[in-house]
């Protein structure tokens, strides 16, 4: 599989050439609730598990076409990079929280819920989080 920026650029151009509308996940939720989805649309959803620098490059390419995507960051060192998150958000992309507190808290519900709230607050200090 080829996950280079060149192939991704070709993919974005193909969608644009065929009349697709790009929407974020938060936009999708608003549009579906009012039954006003475009006929042809794409949601670009990115899980940033590692290498936030790669996501920053993808977000820059998307922004060059006026396209907004949704980037879900974890709150672990390999993913949570405040500078990259802010750059991606500043380009008009949605930032989401990719949580895993049930795992990190070994299934202890009360502890997992509190960790979730604490982590979400950390994200919200940096950017507006509209989806998880």
C-alpha cells in the first residue's frame, strides 16, 4: 500500500474532480440531524496514534485545497503534540479526542470516567473538541 502524500494528493483531486463535498465529523452530525447532507460527501477522519508530524503534513495538503478533515489525537506522548495539534486546528481542521481510558484504567469505570474528563479538559485548554 502506498500512503505517500503524492498518492493522497491524487485521491483528494479525484474526489474534487467528481464533485464531492468534504465535511468534518462534527459537520456531519449537524447536517444529518437536519436531513441536509450533500448528495456526495467525504469525511476525512484521521486517527493520530503516532507521528503527529505526518498528520500535520496531511492537514497542510488538505488545507491547500480548502478541505477540512477531522484529526483524532490520543493523549499519549507518541500522539499528543500541542504544537502540531494547534497547527492542524489553525488550518481549519476539527480536532477530536481518541480516548482509551477503559484500557488505561483496566476497566475500572469510575476511574476511567474521571481520567476521560481530565484528558478532555487538557484538550479543551488547547483547542475546541467537538467529537470523540
